[in-house]
């Protein structure tokens, strides 16, 4: 019998993960704000057009083997009524979010933190446009291996990471360099072709490097440069989740991304003036 999975939050990330779980044979229930009966992922290779089962009322949810929380980090509290019904002691809760504070956001639940490197745009409810990236990184905790196995044969490459702190901060670096600049300027990744923008992205990451290390991330002196080079090499029309949120009038992931760096800097008495400036500019949008 195929595994039963509930996906809480059916935006860009939750939608694409749900589609790949369905394509791999799992029984997937979507926990969404609005009714959905189809999930469409547009891309050149392996497009998906799948019928789905969706719930909009948490009281209708039943315990499941796996629960995936794919809400934006600032919306994590909305997972509570769903998890109250979905989660039993045997349930593996996988939290796929940006940032580095997964455990704190979903407390008191024990979770498997995860990050995904992908560019997906939600163009309409249940309709997604996948641009690039396919790697889901899971903290190597109980239940992670079984969840990763559910994605065997799908487009998503699930990997287990013993040093999740380093992996999460490395992903945060890409968010910290790309998301604020695209959201503030209203431009996609081509904004990093502007020398001054690229230089600013590099300086922000160089400032954040000692903060990440103080938090236990084993990042190298080359991580800032490599991150900016990776972002600069993206197709020019690839946007960030923060840009898409701004264009669609949705709240921005300011605090989980930029705020996390500022808070960690203050914990360790390390200055983060550029991150604080980005935080202020984003808050004013």
C-alpha cells in the first residue's frame, strides 16, 4: 500500500513537492486555503497535470504517516490546527522552508527540517511554473530516509544531510543575496548583471559569513563569492519567491530570511549593517 502524505501549504514549493509525490505513487492529500482538484506543473521535461484531493477544513483531516509543512516561514502558525489532526507519535513531520529556524517555528513538534533549491512560480491556484533546481535537502533525522524514499523516481532529488546547519545557512546565503535585491528592484535574476548590485550582494554575504560561523555553520571564505556566481549564472528570467510575493501583493519573507541574520548577529555581537539596511527597505515596501 502506498504511503499517505498530507501537504500543508500548496503554494509554489508545496505544490511542486506534492506533484512529485503523486507522480511517484504516494497517496497525497492537500491541506489548502482554497479548494483544488488539479495540480499542474509547467516545465520542458516531465510536466505534471494531476488530479488531487484537497481539504480546506483542518477538522476533516485524519492522522497520516507523513505531514509536509510547506507554508512560508512567517505563516508557520497556520500549520498548528492541521498538525493537531494530522500528527500522531508515528507521524514524520517534514518542514520545507527557507531560513534556519525550522525547529523554533514548529515547536513543540519534533520535525525533520528541509530546504529545497528550486525556482518555482505560482501563476494561479494549483498551477505552477518550474524554472530551475530540483534538490531537496533533509536533515538526517528519524523519518527522513523513509520520506526521501517516497520521491525515488521523481524529478526531485532528495538527499540526507548530517550537517544541516551548514546546508541551511548556505541556502540562506542564496536567499539573502538574491531575494531582497529582486524584490526591492522589481527585477528578476538579471538584476545581478548590474555590477553595483552584484557587489552589494557579495558584501552582504561577506558580512553574514562570521555570523553563520558563530551559529555553527562550516562555511568557507569562498562561499560568498560562489553564491553570487551561482545566482549570476541563473537564466535572466528566473525570479525569487520574495519577488513573486511582492508582485502578487503577498507578505514578504523578510523576518525569516534577513531578520534571522540580524538576530544571530546580535546574539554574537557581530555587526550586520547591510542586512539591517535591507531589512528596513523591505519593511517599507
